[in-house]
C-alpha cells in the first residue's frame, strides 16, 4: 500500500519555473520506480518522466527534455519534478505514480499507485 500526494502546482508565466513534489507514505519508497504523468484539457493522460528505484536512471518525453528534471530523495520518501522554461502547452494536471518494480517505465498501465494530481497553468 502506497499513498501519494502531489503539491507545488500553480499559475506561472511562460518562461518561468515550478517544482512539483510528491510525498509518499506506505511501503518502502526506495523499492519503487516512479513517474510523472500529465493530462491537458481535451487530451488523454500522457507520460512525462520516470526514474528508477535508486535515481540513477531517468527518461523523459521529448517535449520536456532539457527543461524538466525528475529526481527523488529516498530518505525523505519524496519525488520531485523541476520544470523550467515553462510553455503554455505544459498546462495540465500533473500526477505522480509509483510502480511495484525498480525499472523505469513509460506506460500508464505500468504503474500501481497514483496521486490525486496538482494543477499547473502556464500563461502567455
């Protein structure tokens, strides 16, 4: 059993930065791969970034490479998404997710636990 709670969303102007956090409670956090997904208005939920159990391997969707950084602090049971150079197209509800496994993954179906989401709105 894992509970995930996102925070850090808000309204920001294009070009600005925001850092999302995902606090985890439950079974050993360091045993799980983690990911961020987002759902923009009128679109399906899509993959953003993933990180393996130790933090040594990451992967990003093309549209955020070079702008977003996923990281984790296993001692604090917390996942982060640092978002820089934000664009209006980044506007979405952002969700963190945990998988019962150590390997990075990009599919929604590969994750077992989900947070409630946090809204990110980027204005022009």
